[in-house]
């Protein structure tokens, strides 16, 4: 399946470099960059290089790179600790539809670092 884009989509424009972004990891099928309004330091977005509004409309090959990128970013952000009681963790979130708080109509996964401020780990 080939890359599908929407000329009016801000995330398609980011993939093409028409809108600047702080790029993190790019593969043949996916792209990641920092969120412009971060919930926490290092808040990243991971998007398939296929313009689909909701998860079920994106071919599997474009989704296949998403979790490996999330794992690499979690490691780069030093969030990859084991143990449920670790002072660092992260949320991997993906919203589908306005009713589920989706704003940008191009599938994206949020990787949101969670750090315990009391430990001094940032
Ligand atoms: P949603 O609510 O659709 O799941 O999240 C959309 C996310 O995209 C928001 O966190 C928002 O800050 C981010 N966002 C929207 N426009 C831009 C942009 O032009 N550049 C970047 N880097 N992030 C964006
Ligand atoms: Zn798009």
C-alpha cells in the first residue's frame, strides 16, 4: 500500500516538511515529533505516513512502526524503567473522534512522559 496524504492536513504537511516540527524518529511508514502544546516535557506524537482519521482506517503496515518508535522514544527519554512503582512512566494515548477528544483528523499516538516531581527526576 502506498502513502496516502491530504494536502490540507496539518500532520501531512508536517511529514512533508511544509510545517516545521521538532522531528524525533522517522521510518518509511511513520514519523514522530514533539507536541506543540506538551502535557509534560518530551510529549511526543507518533503518526503513520498515511492520512486516515481513525485507527481502523489506517493499513496495518503503517501502524507496524508505531510501537517500535514508542519504545525507542521511551528509552531515549529515560522512561524505560521496569517495575510498576518506578518514579517514571508514560502514557501512550490515541483518540478517535471528537467525542473521544480527537482534534487533529490524522491518526496520532501521544507518548506522554510521567515523572514524579518529588524525586527530582525530570
Ligand atoms: P488530539 O486531541 O487530536 O488527540 O491531539 C492533537 C495534538 O496535536 C495536540 O496535543 C496538539 O497540541 C498537537 N498539535 C496540533 N497542531 C500541531 C502542530 O502544528 N504541531 C505540533 N507539533 N503539534 C500539534
Ligand atoms: Zn494527514
